[in-house]
C-alpha cells in the first residue's frame, strides 16, 4: 500500500505543477517564459517614452567570442540566440564575457523583401553561453527570398565571430575584420549583398527612401560647408566622429538576479519588471534617440518584427537614408579610424573598404568615396564646430547619452568632438583642436568653448 501511495502521489503532484504552469501561461501572451525568480515576473511596466542614458560601466580590455547560430539569415536563425563567451576556449566566467551592465554585445538584423522593397528590423538576442533567454524569442515571418544584413556591436575591445557549425560564417558572409586585424567592437554578416539588393530595388522604384526633412529648430551654420536646416543623417559631418557605424541601436533587458537576457519588447517589459536596460552605445543611438528628438527630426524607421511592428531604427536603415540623401560633403569611414587601421596601426585601404562595403558606403578609390584622412579631419573641424556653437542653447537642453561623460547633450557632443580630433590624429595635419572642454571634479564635461575659425590643412599636410 505505501508503494502504491507513492506511485499515485507523483503523477498527482506533476499534474498540479503542469496545471499551475498552464494557468500562468494562459493569462499571458507569451508561452516562452523560462523559470526565473517570481519577483521579476509581475505587473506590466510601460515602455519608456524617453531614452535612458548609457551605462558608464567599462569593458575596454575585454575581448570575447560571439557564437553565430546556424543559418543566421533565416527566420529560424534570427530567433536562435547568439552566445557570448570567452576567446581561446575560456568560459564566460573565466573571461568576463557575460552579458551584464559591464560587458555586453548586441545584434541587429535589417530585412529587405526584394519583391516589394519593404524593409523591417529584427533584433536577435544575445545570451551568456550556458544560459537560456529570460523569454524565448519568436521567429519572425519573413519572405522566403528575403535579403538580410546583420550588424554586431560590442562595448569591449575586440568581438570575434565563431560559427555554430564550420560552414556558418562563410555561408552567411560574416566578417569581423582581416586575418589578425579585427575591426574591434563591430562585425557584420551579408552587408554587401544586402545593400546591393537595396540599390536594385531603388532603381526599380520599389524602395523609395523618404527625405530626412528639415527643421526650423536647427540654426544654420558652417556657411557653404554646412547643410542649413536639413535634418542630419549619419554621413553629416555635423554629427560625425572618429568611428562611424561603430555599434547598433539594439536594446536588451537583463534580469539582474539570474543574468538572463530578453529582447526589448513591449510585452517583455511587462514580464520582467525590474529588469535592467542594456543599451548599445553607438553614434546611431546618439543620433536616432537623443539628437533627432531635440532637433525636431525623425530617423528612417521600419517595423520591428520582434515587437509587433513597432517602428524602430537600425544601423542599416540609417545608412540607406544617408546613401539616398547624402550631403554634398559626406563623412564616410576614414582610414584614420581606429577600427579600420592595419595590424601595425597604419592606414589600411583594403580594410577600410571592407568595412565601408558592409555599411553600403563607396570604396576609397571611387569618385564619391575619395576622402583623405587629412580632409576628413578638416571637414570635421570646419563643419561640426560651428554647428555645435550655433545650436548651443538647443543642445544644452538635451539629455546626455552618458551622464558620466557630459552633463547634457551639448557637453557630451563637445567631448566627443574633442576626443575624435585626438583619436584621428588631426593634430598631425596642421590643425588645432577647436574644442576646449571644462570638467568638474568627477571628470564630467560641464562646459565647452568652441573656436569656429575655418581651418585648412596646409599644402602637403
């Protein structure tokens, strides 16, 4: 009798557990929730209406591998989590390569339907290797002949791609730099094919990219060099810096108790109340989420297939808009940018062109892509400096993307321009740093002075 009682008790207990799980899932719109502390799975939290500042945590000396799932350009591959782990076989714990406020990698896909020219975005999830998502991603619905580009971002030193199978990276046209010379914080899959298909649909008239427009809030600056009241795109020197296209606009949710991550969606915000927001620190995020709203502009957007069609931006969308409405003086990835320099630290035209092509930019040798490192510095100084000075009041009222760097949007951008001048080695071309940044005791930029005198690279500089 005791043996029979035990045998009966097991299925009864299992039935109660299954019933509780089904009841919980019946009251939600997502059946992909994994076991996480109940304290993080409570009432709905509204999606933030204003951007959050980037975390100040640094991972400058950490290099990691990111495992790309099989068939990453397919719907199933997009919904399969990427895994962050250590290089040379090190575990996430040994290497520090764990998704956290300090170390984080991001993935972003932009999708083209070549038959209609329709664009959409999907943000594949990155998890720490050995963990499961807090909420299982759902596969997006995409056309069978969809052309997909995937952009990677990282806040550490170097991010290296590793394929889930031996053929994964080659089949998806994935690159993270040249042999022995990584791009650093970025990597790509299938960018060249994607932008080729985009241009083909543009020529057919299937894809029509709207104008960025103009805004009465913008004070014209830069004389013949500036773009007046036009809303800036990523190739405007008004908003350029030393590292163009250096990250993505993806955001994730982090369960601080379990270390599990989830896609940043309206529904997931409801399941994971108290989760931390992981934001990729990128030029695109600064432009799309911080600068554009202050200037009265709107970035080029497309439906987010992971968030019920909510409109969102992406690196590829920004480049499509910048290519279709490129300013007369365009900021293309310069050879003196740190991510495209060669192994010896010198200029590397081939590596620069590889990087540019993944972003749909013209190669160095072409008419529209011919920009020397010296002239890039000159245009950065002569166009962005007067733009910041002329729009000082407007930008001062804007939120700083990193409050530990600048106390408002103006001081943040002034600090970025100041650092870009040095990082690009502009002083070696006979130019003077046009920005003087004043910092408080904590090292935060709290004021800036601009020298708007037009500068010209000396002959032979």
